[in-house]
């Protein structure tokens, strides 16, 4: 689902709860292999489903869904499957295509005019096919939705403010927003929510009775797995990340037993128990490469993995000479792989509640069922991870690269406090705490450590993100010398995201406004008039200029509502009587005395 770095797990588990060993002789030793993988990767638990044609070969779990209570993972334990959700959303699109309600290759704004991009060509030409194979030109922009309070419609509104990094259909770039938008298309066409469509069109017909679409519902189920992270050599449970607004891109929670039915349906051309769930024509398009995702050359850890493409909500490759359709999923504390081999009628689902154990287990199962020569995938993948750590560029101690030491912020810390807004990313709030700056972006708590000048390192304090590299917050002054905006590198390949500081509006009584009313002489013969209109709104008028509405921002200070960077500051004596007013503008400050 996202591109955010997490802590590596370092705690060793000397205990592993094993499920019933598989009865199919081809999977002999799976329990031993999984126990070793969980140990080597320091993982808590995993659930597995294996199907062949219309038959379930194995469903079961290993390890723990709750470590403290020593509760084991079972075939009915719910795990969050993240982006494996996308194939469900795509399937409903396929159903609506067959019903004649949608066309994959018509401009999507035919169905969803609210969807807007920065690029007008994209606005006029982007299709559902483009969206479902990630070729719209938009990069991820995940920190716009991750941990956000925004609704689905609010997230849809944000897309128009996001900078693209490619032209339409130029290259493959994964983007969760596009599948969220597909969910909104489904809602517009059917008149029912994406959740209702999921339940009626897929979950109920497939008998996926232990699958739900929100962590709120997941917590109500007795047999559900906790999400885990590790900190300071100890593993701990973390809160679920609710992503209901982004639901069509990644909010499904399911079990090995239920996912077995889902895989059987894809293997059997969209049918389950001889009943069509989604059309076979769409199924075949979905598992055919629509967009190349890379060169397709084999990697050292996957020497026989060729081709690299993306269909409609599925990744496509050649695995040791066999056509493989697969998708991964990751959301706080959970990693999942769901995939199948169409020509071999084999499907595999593996989901863990911590640790990257899925690929080793999946490949072991695939090799056994496809009768391929043994390969120690667990060692290969571990060695690849360790090698990448060894060859990684050393981290500069104290972030010293480019660091100007012994510098200070240009303003008092209180001047950096307030709310900063970006229409594509929402708000960042900053305030003082214990003589330092702290912040909140969406639901993520942040500590701001001074780096140099007006730059601060944002240390993420969220349990799921602790240990991630700091993000550089850069503050900038406006024409008046005040802190006016904040820029943050939230997305690679685009300009830093710009957040504009919002004016702190003050409540003020009509009686308190009366002292500002009157005429002020700018120069002989040039007067500025201040007066009240309505209940409690102060206005200013200078001959030859329009009327300006004023909004209170501080003691005796007002901003001109329609002119950014313009304000007035009233000067008072010790008794509080107003003596003069200063017009503060980008081109200077102009003072006017109040006429008696």
C-alpha cells in the first residue's frame, strides 16, 4: 500500500506454534520450513492457503496472532491483506463492463466528472484501464492519504493538486488513489457504496463469511491477528491503521480459508461452484500485461524470474518458466502475497503479521507443486537482504552532510507555530511543547529537531513509523518577514510539497471594534475610513480603491481578507485609545494618524 520505511525485527522467537501439517505429500515439510522461516525472519505468525483447480489443498496457520496471550494463528484468523484488495475492486469494474454500464477505454470522466488532474490532456483522455494498470503519470503521493482523517470524496478532490512525474501512459507508477477513485466510480454507477457492492457481488457469493472491509469490523472478530512492530529488541502490538477512505485500494481483511475461494475463482475463469462471479473475458484481460513495469531481467535473488508487467490489479511475471499472476499487500503490521499460476491451475495465499516471510514460503510451495528443482529461497532472500545492508551507503552521523553547525532559527520558536495547509495534502499543525516544536500531520505525531537556520528534522513518533528516517521541514519567510510557508519532500520526483501558513483568526466583539472606527489621514487630503458592517465585521475604504474586509489576527492587528500579504496594525496609547494605523504592504509600511 505504501512506501514508508519500517524497523527491522530483531527479537528471536524460540517458540513457534505449528498448524496441522499438510496431508498432500507434495507439501511435506512445509511445517518445518515455515518454523525456520519464522525464526530466521523473527516473525510472529503467518497464515497460508494453497489451492489447485477447484480443490483446497491446504489452509492453516503458524505462530501467534497474539503473542502475549499465546493465541495461535488458524485458517480462520483474519489478517489485513492491503493492496491485494485491488483485484476485488477491479473485478467489480469487470462486472459492470459486462452489464454495459462501463467501458474500460472511455474517458473516466464520462462516469466521474469530479475526478481532475493537473494535466488537461490527462483529464480528457485517462481511462479506467489506465487507472487500473497504474499509467496515469501520477506517482504514489501516499502521504496525502496515509493516516489522514479525509473522507473518500475529500481524497478524490485532492488528486487535482498532485504533481505528476510522467505523461499519461508514459510509464508505470503505482498509485493507490486511482483504485480509490475506481471505487467511487463503482458507487456512482450502482448507487451503492463500494462496501455494499463488495458484500453483495463477491463476499456473499463466494462464502467469504469471515472477510470484512474495515479494521473497525476486524477488531470485533474473535479470531483476528494483531499487528506488530519491534522496538528496542522487543516486539509489541500496535494499533490498526484504519484506511476506510482508501478502502477500494486496500482495506480488505480476510482469512486463509476465505482467500482459498477467491483464488479458486480466478483459476476457474471467474466461476465459483460453476456460477459466474465475474466475466471470464475480464479475467483474461486482468491477467494479461497492460503495462510494462520494468526491464524484466532476472535478479540475483530470483534468477529464474523473468518478465515484469502489470495487468488490471495484478502483477505478471514468468516464475521459473511458469506464468505467474501475483499481487502483494502491505499495511501497518501486515505483509501479504496472493497469486496463482493460470496455466497450472495453482493458487497460493500467504499473509504474515510481521516480517517479510511471505516470499520464501510462497516460493517453497510453488516449487513443490510445479515439480521444480529445490532452491533454498529462505537463504537466498536473507542473503540478499544482508547484502543490501552491507552495500548500503553509510548514514551520515547526526545528519552532518550539508549541515551548518552553530546556526539558529531566524525567528522565535513561537513564530513557527500554527496551521499550514496544502490542498493536496491537508494540514500540518505545529505548536510549542517543553520549549521545543512538535507537530501533527494527519494522525502522525512528530517532534521537530532544529537542523540549521529555518530547517528542522521531523522525527515521526507514530508506533508504525518509529525508526523511519527524519523528514526535512523547511520554513520560509513572506514579504513581511513573517514565517509564511513550509515545504516538505513528501514525494520523490516532484517539487517539495508547499504548505501555506494560515492566519490565526481571533474572535472579537462588536463593542471592541468601535474603537477602530473613524477617519485616518494618510497624507494631506488622503483619508482612510474604517467602519463596521453587519454584526462584527470591520471594513476599510480609501478613495479610489475597493472596500476591504478586515479579519482580526492579533491584538489591534487585522489582515485584508482579499489581499494576501497586506495587513493593518492599529497603535494605541496606555489607555487603549487608538492613535494611528499602519498599512503593512509588500512595498512598505504607510502610517496614518486618526482624526480627532
